C-alpha cells in the first residue's frame, strides 16, 4: 500500500532561515496524526506544503505513489482531494447553507445532491437545524463547526486542520473532537495541529512533533523512522523491520 502523501528530503526556507527540513514523512491512508510543536517550529509551513499550497525549495512529494511535479493542471486535480481548514476560517456573508455549499458548487454539485450533502455535513458537526441561519448569528464555536462542515462536504481524502479546537466553547470542542476521532474509520486521513499535549491521549492519533523545523521522533511513529541510522542495542534494525517501515 502506498502512502497517502510521502515527503522525502523536503526543505523550505524563509530568506536565510530554514523553516522546515524533513528527511522523510509518510502519511498513511485512514490515520489520524496529531501535529505538535512550539510556535515557529514549522507546523504551519508543513500544513501548507501538505495542502500543496507551498512548494518546497528542495525535496520530493508523492501522492498515492505518484510523484508531484507541481504543474498547474496536476495541482488542480490533487487539491480537490486535499482540504486545509485554517485556525481562523473565513465565513462568507449569508446563510450557513450558503457557506457549506460553496465548495460543492465549485465542483459542479447541484440540485438534490447539493442539498443532501449540505444536510449531511451539518449533521456531522451537530448543526442539523442551522441551514438557514445567518452566519452573523453564530457563536465562535458554531462558526468553527460550520467551517468544518464546509471542509467535510468536499469529502477530502486528506483533511488538514490548523488548531481546530483553539478558542472554542466546551460543547463545540467535544463535538469537534469526537468527529475528528471518527474520520479515519470513514476513510479520511487527518492531520491536526495543536498546542494541547494531551489531545493525542483523547483522540488516539499518532504524534508528529516538530522542533526548529525538524521532526522529533516520538515513540510509536515507526512509519517515519529513518532506518538507515536506527540501531537496537548497537545492531542495525533487521531487514524485515526495514521492509515493514518502507
């Protein structure tokens, strides 16, 4: 099975400063990843690269086994499979339904299929009766849930969430956490950034920890080990383990 998205020898710089430098990062289909690290560690840079919005200066990205060449037509097709929700998502003026339907209409969805998709997405975030509510009447937590419903309506293969639980009320946080935890079982790969070190305990995801733009390898994330230098009790890892990791 190919990785959903594989980054190899990726580097992104800002002037003379390295913003991100990764030997290898593999995201596997149907898994939940919790992205942590202090401010300036490279979390936002990584999310934008994973969303195919930022091209690194060096390195290679592969999506489902195919090398990404960063050509406009290819990117247009791939970006329909990947959705990034920012920490402060923007809602358009109008109703909740208008906002959730926006991306669907851009993909040519209309009529009964459009209405069904909007209703299903709002039900997933616990806002079944909010379709005709004006966005100016929403609380901060409700607005975040509408933005998440809009992201899910597009049925992305890879969902990227930048601090989705920051500054939301307890009720919304519980709804969002429960939904995020359920998405891998529905076939969606999720990467969620957070400053909450205990969120992984509640959600049961795999940790991706950044520091200074580099990957800190926590216990358990075996898929992203650099096996060329890994040893156990002074001896190299066995070939079978290397094959499993690769």
